[in-house]
């Protein structure tokens, strides 16, 4: 598992591993990154389904309850393929933009 920390945002990505193992590793590493906004880069996975994305729901909900952003990045699924509770964007740039928007909303108590 590779972590790229910039400011208060950490991007997490992994190469050549199953999604199940990736999620297990993410949960194990979570205490180290729980205070950051998280971008989960899923580009290394050749195929993803809606059910695969649902595997991130619990950790996403826990993270967002702490007023931290949790964003998945993939082009394998669209916005309509995932529940509203999970944020999925097609690029790292959009993930950073999304986090910035959420920070503004939190600052304004929206």
C-alpha cells in the first residue's frame, strides 16, 4: 500500500493486489491516516462493480462522521452506479476539488 500525503490529504493506492486484500490493508493502515482527508485511487483495478464499491461503505461512513472527506477515484463506474453515501470521481484532480468543496461547506456549517 502506497501513501502520498500532501497537507491534510492522503492519497492511497496499490498495485497488483486483489480488492479484498486492498480493503483489508486499508483497514489495517487506517489508524495512521484517520486524521487526513482520504483519496482512494482505484485505477490499478481493471474491473470494479457496484458491489465492490459497497465494500468501502463502512470505512467511508466512519471517516465522514469524523468530518473528514473520503473519495474513491475510478473511471470504471459512474455516479449512478454507486449509492449517494459514497463519493466516486473519475480523476485525482476532481477528488482534490471535491475535498476542497467539502471543507468550505464544513467551514460554513452547511
